């Protein structure tokens, strides 16, 4: 049997997943990263994107809208601001979030705020592009 580690995905509403995984791909603050068993300890911000979890029972995917991941040799805990399985994904919720992000971008009062809003808007529209492949 392949080596595994405990992966937990938690949103403010519920524990979405607690499973022995062989691989997790998540959108870290510096780009997508792959977590494997015995991963070096690291904490990272999680940006909006798609999380893919591979386990003995198959592959699962989730849409996440930000959070933090705590990774160590024995597991990975992802505390999401908001997350939902791809099967339960609501496109109207994403469209609402994109609309709100556009308003923030258009109303930005300085370059720093505009750049931050533009990055967030890009992350949300990337989800829209990726989710169409599921």
C-alpha cells in the first residue's frame, strides 16, 4: 500500500474531509503546491482555487476561496475561509464573488489596493476557467 498522510479540510461551517491521502494539490500563496507523505513542515496562505486530493478511495476535488494550510511530516490541515466539493459547486456563488471583486477593483483608491483587488479577481476568474473542465 502506498504511503499516506492525514488530510483535513475544514471550513467555518463544517469538517469537509478527513482522509488518508497519498497526494494533495492546493493553491498556495506562491502557486499550486503538491503535498506528499513526509513533506517538510510549512505553513502557507491558500488562495482561491481548486484542491485535488488523491487517496485509496479515489480522487476528490474542492473549490476553496482562501485560507491557511499547516503541513508537516504526518499530515496537512487546511483551514478554508469557504470551501465546497466540486460536485456541490454553485456557479452563481462564484459569479457573485467575481462581481463583488470587480466592484472592489473599480473602487480601489490607490495602486496597492487596486493590485490586491486585481490579483483576487484573477484568482476567482481562474476558478471559473478550471471548473469548466470538471
